[in-house]
């Protein structure tokens, strides 16, 4: 009995193992796409070739036959969904396609519900994400990658705004959304959008393109479906929009279309002169060349059946699915389906689709995981998916159509950007996206030119630019209206700047204000932001709050807020010659002259007859000698070595002091020194005096908002005459203590008025420029033109013409005190001179004391020798000092004779 049971178990195990371990004889995959389309025709042939190659290769599927069930979507989401259901009814384990992004959205939901992987070779919509559709795979590059490339090309050519032309469906809208995000990351933008209906109505296209002529941008990005008839560009050509100044950038649809033509129609390509676009990059390889050879043999006699990029991707898609199915069968030994009772429809009678037969692929998620791990080299290049189930980008070719030929001018990859060498051939494999490293070949633009188009024109809307101009009531030299003409410094700068712009700018000036008082400049600038004016030309200060809603040109004048107040002229002072030195400096200098006179007299008195004589004469000689050193006309010569050493140091000190005094006095006499009780902005704020400002100036808001000065202290003034009147009255008589205004106005005011000056330095830094609407391309061109104007010297000539009619005087600046020389600046010299002088005097005294002591010893020895009794000498201190001074008062020669007499006394007679 036991052996009987064991034998039955063995038989049952063998039977079951034979059933579950056997590979299926065939496996079905579905393909839903539009048969009669540029993509569909290429994909159909490519997929059939791939299925034949898979079935002929024993290494793949190991004997299991691969069946391809194709359903025609006919460019319809509805029919595409029906085709997907029909394919799923036949037990497919994977679905290939569809080529349309709109259909892919619908079919992806069906595939997800039945756990069947959907692998598309043509749906490029970036929103077909792995999070929403976990069973969706893409073997073609997403439009997200392509829009990065388009944005890079726009940035590379330094265009700021573009017009987007796109198909109004999931493919077009989501592609433009990706482009918008990429442009915003680069501070660029889509200025206008031209959505086209999927019916491709010629009248609609004509209307939209005509409307776009009214816009300023001339860079068009065209993102539509493949169009074999090139209807869009034929219409653009008829509207004279394929000419100079226009730029046409296209996504990969155009070159996929052109690649599909058996023989490129030369007339068709001539319509596309200057178009630049992208084509999916298919690296050259042996597999690619072999596939192209097979392709040519497979589609002989088929009209419009040339190979395009979608054919390569469709071929590799079948291989990726076949490899994954092979690994799935090896893992699970079989392919099974299960019925989902929860989602089974309750009523299926009369339903040709027989939805009740739809079953879920068991372990479909495992097949998806295996597919995600695909990594092989196909005819389109490396087939490998990233974490989002998109194929890893292989980059794009950059194509330019010139003289009816397609020319590759470069390559783009997300790693290296633009280059003239394919990414796979670059020596470095490091990712570098630096804009300065990008490089493309020469491009021929619409109209046949090779110079990069500007990318925008003055809007062709039947009107010139509206330029607001302040009608000033004061300081009319800057801008004014006279005899219905706009004149002034700012106007001449603007008109001259336009001469440096290489195109015509139609415009008309619109005076703003009543001419009786200056208009509000803040309101004037805000009107530009509100599109009341296209620009504002005048003495417009570039300040922070204004830059938030308008763009300014390069500054054409430097300015800043300064304080102007009444000043006293120090040049009329009769004692101005005393101002170079401070009091302590004068005292130190006078003491030095006295000291030098005394020291030189002491050192020279014993050896120089010029310093001897009656006391009155000696006193005069000493001081005259000291003072005469100023003019180097000393009549008395110095004999003592110590005197000469003192004189060397003294003359050096005197040379420095004299030069410094001369320089300071020259500055005081030639540069007008002004004084005012106001020393700067801090002292003005601390006071309670009224402050004047110009009507319409930004100074008012700056003083109240930034410096927090009470509005009650601010007095509005409208003209230079009011400036002078208010300043002369002063704060105590209904006037103002000072006026705060911009430097150019103040300089013009001071050139006509006297008795006033600028207090201190400008306490703000600012500039004048022309205001334009935000992101106006004209602002950039005007900035470049202003720089050229300044470099040519014309800007200074315009300044001199208007602002120097009465002569350009130097700036009148007030200092709190004249520039004086202080003792601390020369104390080192005085110290050196004092040390040398005292050292010389000390050496002299030591020598004199030594001589005196020697003389007294000799005198005592002689007295002892001549008398047997010692002589009595007085030792009183005063008598000693008197004798010492009498000794040194003697000449040096007399002292030497005394020593000689002491050494040789006369013999005594007995």
C-alpha cells in the first residue's frame, strides 16, 4: 500500500512539472498606432522586421513564437481605446505604442488596470509620468529633454522672448508648459502663444500668424504634429514671414517628416530656408547600418516609406519587450492571466468588446520591473531606462536648412550642451553645462544671412513708440517744450543714442505736465509699467523702487543727492596768510627760531668774531642769523663743527616747513574756502531747520522714507529763483536752511548764483537713465548705444552744450574749516632737530667744563709754586659760576694762550 501511494505521488509530480515547466508555444503582444501616418508607416515596417528578427533568433524566447497584433487608432482617442481593448482580449502580455500622446493617456489607464506594460516609441508628452502611469514606458526621448535643448538654444543666441506655436492638445500644451518652465529658469519667457487646432485649418493659421506680426518678438518655436505637406511653413512663406529678422525654431517633428520623404522635394525645402531645429540623435553603428540595409529591402515600392527616427525606436521597442518576456518566462515558467471579479462589468450583452473576457496579467508588475532593467545596444543606440521609465537621453542633432539642404550644425546633450562633435565622441565624459563652452557651426538664417538675428522688432501695430517726456517748469536745460518742440540735454542724449542703434525706431514724444510745475516722476515711471507709455525719456533717476516695475537703460549721467546752503567766503580774510598753520604750529615754529638763534650763538661765540662784540650787537646777530635762514642769506658764517651739524638738521626742517606752508597757502588762496553752520546731512537732520526740495524729485520720498525727516520740515520749491530766495531768507525769516537736490541741478544752480555752495559730499549715489517697460529688448540695445556714445566723446559734448553755456565752473564745496597744518604732522622733524641741537649744546658744555677745570688746576699749580704759603681762594658757588661764564666768554684762542702761559712760566730772579 505504501509503495502504491509513493508511485502515484511521483507520477503526479512529473505530470504537474511537465505542465508548469513547459514554455508557451507563442506569446502575443499588441501594437496600437495610426497606420496611415508618417510615424505609423515607418513603425509598422520596423516592428514587423523586429518580430521576424526575434523569431529568427534562438537566443530570444527560446522557441516561443512572438505574435504582433496590430490595431489602427486612426488618429482617434476613441478608436485607439477600442483597439487597445481588442488587443487585450487576445491575451497580449505587453502593448507597443501608441504614437500619439493623447491616445497614450487613455490607453495607459487601460494598461494599468490590467497590469500590462505599455511601451511607447512616439508619445513624448512630459506628463506621461511613472507616478500616474506605473506601467507606461517610453523608448523615445521625452519632450522635457527636447524643451531643455530648445531653451538652451534660445539662451545661447541671447534672445529674451519667443512666440510659441503649438498644437492645442496634450502633446502641444504640455510640451509648451515644459518649455515655459525651462525658459523661466533662465529668466526668459514665452511672450505670446499661438495654439492651433488639430484640424490644421489654413484660415486659422493665417489669422494667427498675421496677428503675431503685431508683436515685438520675432523668434518662433513651432511644436506641432508631423506635417508632410508642410502646410504651416507654406502659409508663413506666403505671409512674407520667412525673411530677414524672423527666426524659426522647430522641434523634432519637422525633420522626422523630411526624413520620411523618399526623395526630398527641393521646392518644399526652399520654403524652409533658414529654419533651425532638432532631430533625435541616432549614433552611427554597425547595427544601425545593417538595419538601414534591411529596411531598404523591406519597403521597396512603398510610397513615402523612408526611414525616420521613429522607425529605429519602434524596432528597438519590440526587442526590449521580447527580451523582457523571455526573462519573465524564465522566472515564472509560464504566462497566466486572472479574472478581476471586482472590476468585472455587470452587463456585457450586446457588447462586441466582450469586456468580461478582459483578464489581468498575473505578475504584470514583475514584467514591468524586468523591462525597467533593460540594458542593451539597439539600432537607435543604448536602450536603458531611468527611474521615471523614460529612455536615457541620447541627445539631439541640431539641423539647419540652407539652400534646399539639411545641414547638421551641431549636437546637443543634456550633459555637455551644444558641441560640434557628438556626445559619444567627446573626449571628456564629465557633464559640463557652462554656456560659454557651448559651440555650434555656422547657421544660415531666414533671408540668407549668417549674422544672428536680433530676435525682435519694434511692434508692427501701426503706431510708433509712445515716449513720455516730463514738461519741466524749472531747470529747462535738461528737458523742455518750446514752440511745440521737445528740447534739452536729455532729449539730445536720446536722439544721439538712436544713431548708434542699427535699426529704425519709430517714436513720438508725449509731453507730461502743465509746464507750470514739474510733474511727479514716480507717477511718470508707473505709467510705463501700466503701458500708458512704452518708455520715458528725461532726467529720470534710477532708484530701487522704480526698478521693480520698469527696466532702465545704461546710465548716461551720474548724480546723487547733495546739500546746498549759504556760505561765507574765507578768501576775503586779511589774515589769510596765518591760516596754513594752526596756533600750536606757529608757536612751535617761533620757539624753534629762538632756540636755533641761541644755540648757534653759544656754539659760535668762542670761535667766531661775527658772534662777539657788545651785548646788543650779539643779541641782534643771533636772532637775525636765525631768521635769515628762511632766505638762505646769512652774512655770518659758522665755524664750529657742532654749529654746522645743527644747521644741517635745521635747514632740512625749515625746507619741509616752508614747502608745506607754501602749498597750503596756495590751496587756500586758489581754492575758494567756504564755511557754513551746516557740516553735513547728519547735522542737518539733527537740527529743526526747514529743508527745501525740488517739486517732482524723488528727494522727497527719500528724505521721509529713508532718513525719517518730518514732512512738516520739507518745503517744496519749483525753480532756481525760488531756491535762491528761500536760501537768502534763511530758516528764521520763512526760508530754508538748506536745499537737498540732485547734483546736476545744483551744479546748474551754482553756475548762475553766488553766495551758495555744496556742503560736504553727495550722501547718495544715483544715475539717470531712460525707463522702458519690463523686459523690453530696446532697453538692452539702448544701453549698448549709450556706452558707444560715451566712448565716442559725443556724450560729453552734449553735456557741455547744454550745461556749460555760462562756463563749467568747478564744484563749490564747503568745508567746515580750512585745511591747516598741525604740529602732529611734523613732530618727528621737530623732535629730531631738538635732539641734535641739545646733543650739540651738551657736547659744547662738556668741553667747556673740561677746559675750565684744566685751567683752574694749572692756575693753582702756578700759585703754589710761586708762594710758600697756599693761597686762599673763594669756593662760593656764585663766584664759581661767574668765573666759569667769564672763562667761556673768552675766545678760544685766548684760552689756548692761557694754557701756553701756564705750561711755560717765567723764571724768578734772585
